[in-house]
């Protein structure tokens, strides 16, 4: 009973995150601001609980518990279709972020191969030092596989281990030089201690997966900021 309660809690989170991620991708296609939609829906005093899109899910529980539950269901001849679909949507987000980076660089006639990519935040959620199952790891590995020169900054995580290449890479300092030299800065984790307004002002291109640049306006910023 207690174990199933925990599985329900984390599967509920994963399922609702998957739903809002799918809606975010639909809104992007329709040129609708998903963040404004969520904010408006959140004014309802009951019947709605806000969830927010992002680059994928991470941590030790939310990505794994639904997988365990669907596997257990299959062992007993039950097809947990809703859970499996949420898993598919959530696990596909790192690839979508890489596509956003590719599309953003294309605006400036730059290929991913040879580009310098700065990943901002590798923890799986804001203001923690835990990078387990973080979508940042898959994003970094995919960009490197495409020939990009990838570095990262995270004020709470000094180093990460990439399973695909079985190596550890260390983070660097966030300076004006590192931001200006990058062909693209990718906001993966929205740590509260990072000044994203400053980053967006200094960077050539920003891919913002957390709506961290929401207060920035103007044609110049809009041309250089790709939002989820």
C-alpha cells in the first residue's frame, strides 16, 4: 500500500508533466505562448493544478517509478498505456531541446558540428545539487555526438558523469567571456542564483527551456532567444 502510494505520486507528476510538455509543443507549432496559457488557467480557484514544461524529467524517482509501475503491469498482463505514453513524451524532450539548438544555430547559418555550446544548469531541478537522471546529461551527450564543443556551468554541481562516453567532465565559471564566446547558451536548469537577463543580453543565442527570459522583450532579444 505505502509503496503503491509513492508510485502513484510520482506517476501523477510524470503524467501531468508529459501532458503539459505535449501541449507546449503544440502551442509552439501554433505560435501560442504556453506559459501565458498556464498562467491564465492557474487563475481558476479549483479544478486546475499548474505543471510546467521543461527539458525533460530527472531525479531518482519521477523518471524511474512510472517505468517500474508499467513494467510490473506488463508482468501481470496489463498494458499501462497512459503511463507508457507519458514516459515516451518525457524521454523525448532532450532530443527536442537539441532540435531547438540546431534550429537556432541555423538562423545564423551555423552547424552544430564545431559550435561552442554552453549548458547552464545540469541539476535535474532548480537550486539542488543532484544531477541524477538529469535531462542535461542526454542533451550534452547528443550535442557532443553531433560534433559540438560542449561546456557547462552549474553553481551547485561541480562535475558530471556521462555514461555514454564513460567519462567525467567538470563545470566552468560563468563569465562574460564564456557567455560571449559560446555560439549558443542553453538554459536547462533555472537556478535562482544565475542572472538570466544578463546571460540573454551577452549571448549570441539562447535556448531557454525554463522560461527564465520571460521578462525580456524587443525584436533583438526575440531574434536571439528560442523558447520552449
